[in-house]
């Protein structure tokens, strides 16, 4: 997780929401009424950070965000493949051993897979896309898989954003995020 100035705007909003819905000493269960009736649409998705941002062209962002994940592969794999080869014309395979077509078919389905029985990580060299921990440097992993080649050593100037850690350590208790500065 990387530092972002938007947090200074999000934190007060979250604080207001907590205050609105926090428990009180009343035992009469007066919870606010929430109505979920109506028509809802899929408006945005970002299961894998930066993939949507990098691989989906501006003119297809809405289409991608409104497409069910089960249909994204068929609709976007070809465009993702073209974009990958435009970004890295020398791409043959990545550290996962995936050629361009296979890699982009995985990327085009924008879901975060999670292992319920094994290691949870975005990529640790052995475990791949089995979830994501707060400490996982997903941007470096994505750059490595796009530009690093078969052993991760190709294009060393393009395989990291050079942000190696947060400005504050994670907490050892829930919600685990660092306290705001």
C-alpha cells in the first residue's frame, strides 16, 4: 500500500460514516433504515490494482467496468494482448512462464482470487494470485510480470516503482492499517 494524499479527504468521510452508524447505549435496536430496492448497475471494478488503469483504453473504461468478470476475458483479452505488446514489444514470457496471450487472458478477468487454505499473497515467487496482503507490493509485481521477462531480470529499470515500503508500519491489530499522520 502506498501513501496517497486523498487519504486526508477520505478519513473525515469515514469518520462521519462511523459516527452516523455507530452503536449507542440504547437497547431498542434503532438502526437507520436502508433501502436496497431499485436498479443497480456495475459501475467500477478494480480487483487487481492498475490492470484496469493500464490495459483498458480510455474509450472502453465504462464498457470494461460494466462487463461481468465472467465475460471480460472474451471481450478484452485481445485488446490486453495488444496493449502488453505495445508496452513491451520484446515480451515472450514472464516469471510465471506465461506467454502474452495466456497472461493477458488472466489479466482480462478483473477479479482478486483468494486461497482459503494456503498462503495469501499477490505473488511471492511461488504462490501466485492467491489473494493480497496489505504489505504486498502489487505494483512492483505487475511491473515485474509485464517487463521482467522469464526470470524477472529483463528491463530492470521498469520492474519497480522504487517505493519499497509505506511511510508508516502496519498495525498488529485490526484494521491493521497505519494510523493517519
